[in-house]
C-alpha cells in the first residue's frame, strides 16, 4: 500500500475532510513556530501547499498559522508520540500522533490496538526505513524521475498518486533534495520524514483484508493520529 497508508476514498467524505484539515492544522501550527511567513519558512511553505491542495478554507489556514506563531495570544504545545505494533493478521504498523493530552492519546490508542497487537518500541520499526519522503510532480513530460533522483541526491523513488513521484532521501538530505528537485523538472508538493516498509504482508484473503482495513480506518480516524505506515501489499 505504499509508504504511507491512506483511507480509501476519504477525500470524498465530509467527515474525513474534517480529519484531514485537523491533521494539517497541527502540522501548520508546529511549522509556524519558526515564523509565520511561508516565504521565509520552508517547512511552513510546504505544509501550506498541502493544505491548499486539500482545499482547506483560507480562514482555517490563516488561523492555524497565526495560532502556531503565537499571534493570537494562545500557547500551542503538541507532543509527538510513536506507536508500533500489528494490525490483524500480523500486519506491521507504525502510528505517529501529535497530541495536547498524552494521557488521552495513550488510552485511546491502547483501545484501538485491542483488535491488533500493540508492541514495544523497536518491535516493528526494524522492518521499516526511517527516511525523508518528498512528493513532487513533473513540470513537463520530459522530466525524468530517475535522473532527477540521481542529480538531486535522493536514494530512491517510486510512482506516487495522480502522476506524482515520491523521492526517498536520507533524513539529513531532505531539505537539500527539496531545493534541488525544481532544478531537474519537478515541483515539490510535500516533504516529511516517515517510515517506508522493507517488506510487505501478502496473500491475505478478502475477509482478512477487510479486517485489516477496518482496523486501519479506526486508527486513522483518531483525531490525534497524524500518519499511519503499514507493511501491506496491495
């Protein structure tokens, strides 16, 4: 299912849109701590582009920037939590959360993992690569992702959604690759550090796959969950 699992057709559902906006708002607020001007804050600029791509209302976007930058007189503090474990049928999962209430998040994640298996730190992450991930689209049909990956210093690449290419980088090279890709015919749409599975669970029946999908949808539906990475073929 690629490096990062996504709920099928969630863009079409209004309640899912709300979840997407909520997750993006958190990313924007965190990025805006380093400055409210996207032109001077590359991390904020990339998240703002993601928000625009997701059709986030302008008022919501601007409020998140101001809130994160402390321009509204509100103190924003989020803790990052990472959970490892298994979905049903031993499918490895890594869940990243951003929360303003650790006790709430810990309790809710434990409940959600009752249909799977919550593991200790390192229980599944050994089977994932912790990498920079840059999603970019070609500006013309002549843009060559393989050549761009080599020239920009990416480690690898794969086809993404809607004609995009995902470039994988060393964590320390993420910013450099983002800056280099436009010189080789690609416009960067998003960039973050995430987990890429080394191997994938295959051969699940339709019934088993449905159980895994239901588990992942429940996890992704939690307001504190930002990203879900899964080693699942298909």
